């Protein structure tokens, strides 16, 4: 039962720790462990930040600015 729960969190949870791991270039498990330790020391306040980051990652297309569209290169001939 515990293995199923761990596997679900590893594969299907929000992906915030995985995203941070890729951005920082460190192992995802390390990010998760630091998050857990930080949650214990700060009485759970990082959980709120985690859910905010999960919301932003799920809806990141809405948070990207619309004016940054890819411009055509000078070498593109139309």
C-alpha cells in the first residue's frame, strides 16, 4: 500500500519538486526531502507555497505574457 502511494506521488503528483529539480539541476528526491524538512521546521507553511506553485504550473499558459510571440527570422522567406 505504501509503495502505491509513493509511486503515485512520484509519477502523478503536481510535479512542483520535479520542476524545481530540473531547473536547479539536482535530483528530484533531494528537492522533495528538503521540502519535507522545511515543512516540519516551519510548521507546514511551505505546503501553501507548494499548492500555489502547483496551480501556476498547471495554468502556466495563462501566466505567460502574450506579447512575447516568436518573431520570424530575417532569414525566413515568405
